[in-house]
């Protein structure tokens, strides 16, 4: 058997109790939670003014960018883009079912 020593039941029990991390089970994380956004669902006066002033000057305009910068929800951003497009303040670059890409309207258009 070599150099292994035989332990008594009491010695084995003490060793098991003082085992450290072997006896502990892994604690699972609760998962990462995303912070809830409180975006506007209707335009207020200041947001409407910012929309008319800032958005026609942007080089890249998408629903996500409007939602993030103006703190409005996605459906309101899509409505705002349609409105600006009808006014001629912006022009469409590309449109896919998932995302529309728009840019500022230049004077040559």
C-alpha cells in the first residue's frame, strides 16, 4: 500500500467537515437585467421642436437613432420619419422590412 495512512472514522469526518470548497455548491447568478427605458409615447412640445430642428441635419437617420436621441418609443420614431419624409426634410436611402435608412435632404434634390 505504500505510505498511505489509515484514518479512523473520526479523523475522516473531521477532514470532510473542514473540506473547504469541496462541500459548497456553485451559486448561479440571477442573470443580467436590462434597465427599463421610460421613452415618450406621445410628442410633447420640446421633443417636437427638437425633432424639427435636429433631425433634418443628421447624416444618418433610423428608427433606433431617433428613439435613442429623442427618448421616444419606436412606433413614434417611425411616425416621425414618415412625417419628415412627406415634408421633404429627409430622403430615403434604403428601406428593408426591418430597418429604413434615411439621410438629410440636400438642396440639389
